[in-house]
């Protein structure tokens, strides 16, 4: 074949993107060999996929040609390291490995074998290999997280906001539509501002990402990473070396435009009253976990509401100013009981109440825009719990993105009455907490610190923007916990 028939493919991996040159008549086995050579691998424990979310695997085969897969000049493939043949094409990969091992050993056993560093050459699985492949596929499908029922229901809705015909501006009949009465998108900023909605819903955010001409083809929901990527061979490990391939990017704190949960509702007042009785009796603060379910929120386009059915109070030690959670030996039993009742953990609740006048029943108003809404320690605990209970999402490469776990604070309002307010911390806060970059302060509860890089941990630069100028946050400066809150 002439040289002009060759075309270029891009291979994207965690270490960057590289290009290879191949021919339409080349086999996918040759494609794997080229990728192995250009990335410098000494093994074949990797897989190539057509989609960014690692679906539509291109299987290594000695009989299947590149043109049969549908690849053409300029296409991009996504590389992911795998451990053994348990991928989306487990049958083909297991058969390839079994066939290869059989050619090297006459005493081959289907129960155990060694995987050689050679691309697969066979695509016809044996009976035992097919059974093993079926088991591998079943195991893999069981590990894929199942999204919540409310998410599956919202995926079926378009979320467009219908408007009635305007008698003054519309000049068409009742069957027509114009700019004054056509349906609005669920993320329409003017509509959200009129309805006093601060953040559009997460599913509205997904609809916005997948709208337009590209239809979300290049959209990928990835969690922020604050750690050095492991396995870089260009230099000694940290702290002796670091490069742009393994170094995490600097972080600029931004306002998150969406929220996973738009409203928190308690099924009855008795749930909260029983929880507050401890404070009314002792004057000590209290923490509890919210159990309930998620449902569609009708007041927000494609919104989600957390309906709370019960509050579970774990073992704890508390006083007027602090709470200390203790190990809970019944934690797993509580989750199992809730599961059988059709409930799940949807959030946590805590009190910050200080009596001002016992006769009138008023409490102090200590949390406001001049002080803080959440302390840095509360933001860190909220981030820890949100990381512990992540949101299952099919559009993420690892199956999880963000969290629906809510935070409810019971405190005094402007009228000095007991008041509840719901919060959630942003994905940036979750990442900083997960990677142990954010710590609280001793003397200023509303301020938090970013750790300084040390020999044991590299901490990326964190910036915030005020008045059009960027400012760096390091171990000698602080940031307000309110910047992470989504109210």
C-alpha cells in the first residue's frame, strides 16, 4: 500500500496524548504493538477505547483490521491501564490470553495461567474461556454503580420551562410559538433570577453541557486531583523530582454554578422536635444523620429534593461549644435497617444554638454574612462526608461525581428564632479535603489554611480572585469557609 494511504491516530492517556501512524489494513494487534512502543510499555496490560468514558473497547486481534473498527484519520483513542482481562470485552480478551498461553505450554490449565507480554492473536474463545469471560462480565457489571431512581427519572425529562401565550406581545394563533412564549431551557439565567434560584440543578447542568452542536461529545466529568500522579519514570519520586506530567494543576477557587440537591424537606415537625429536645434539656449541641430518599423537586427545573424521614444520633460527646463523634459499633446495622425500609443517608444535621432569653425562648443570631455561615471545620467535615457518600453518575469515568449528601445547620436567625439552613460544599472543597490539603484554624473559626508542601506531600497552589486580581493562598494566608458553601 502506498504511503499516502496511512493515517494518524491520537492516543490519549493519563500521561498525555501521543500520535501513531498506521494503515487501514493493519490489524488491531499491530495497533496495540504501535501503542506499546510509542508509550514505552514493557507489557500489554492496557486497553484502548473509542469513548472518553472508556466504552466501546478496541480489542487486540490478529484478524480484525483497523478499518473494520471504524477508525479514520485524526480519530482519538483513550488508553487505560487494566489488571488482567476483565474489561468490557472480557470474552475476546480472555480468549486471546488463553489461546496465547496454550501455544506456550502443553500442560495448560484453565484455572490458572500467566499472562505473557505479547498482544493477543486469537478472537475465538473456547468453551471454558467463554464461561470465564461471562463470569468476568458479570463481576464487572456488578461493580458499576447504579444511579439513584430520581436520576434515572430526570434523564427521561427535557426540563424545558413552558410558557403561556403572551396576549400583548404574541401575534400568532394559539398553535404557534415565538420568542415571547417558546419554552425556555432549564438553565435560563433570567428565569432563575426571577424565581430567586441561586444555582441551577445538577441535571440542568448536564443538559447544558450536552446541548449545542457537539451534543456533549467532548464532555467529561472528572473530579479535581490535588495529588502527584504516580508512576512517572522521567525523574525520581517526590521530593527529589517533579515534572509537568505528574504535577497537579494549580487551583483557582470558583463559584460552583450548580448544586446536586436543591431542597431539604422533613416529613413532619416531630422529627426535628425530638432532635432538639436534647439541646433544650441539657444546653449541649448535637449531631445526627439524616435518613430519607431523593425525589424530584417541582419548584426547580430538573431539581432534586431530599425528603428526610428520620434522624439517627450516633454516639457522641458534646458540650455548649463543641461536639466529638465516637466510634459507632451499630453503624453498619443502621444502614442495613434503613436499606430494608427503602431509606438511605441523605445528609447530616447539627445544632449551634445559644439561648439569649429563656423566658421568651429566643436564641442568639451568630451566623450571618458578617461572621460566617459555616466554619472551616464544618466545611471540612461536610467535605469528608460528601466524599464518603458520593453521587453515582454515568457521565463520569469512575462512575461517581460530586455528592448529594447535604448539611443542615440549626441556629438562630435574624428574628432570634430557631432556624434551619441547608448547605453543601463544592467539588473543589471535596477535592482539597480528600487529598488532605485543607485544615482549620484555632482562633478564627471562619478561616481555613492550605497546607504547605513538605517532603511527604506536595500541595498545589491555590488562588482566589477578588476585584479582578488573583491572590495566592498558602500556609501563611487563609481563606473563608463561606467560599466553599453552596446554599
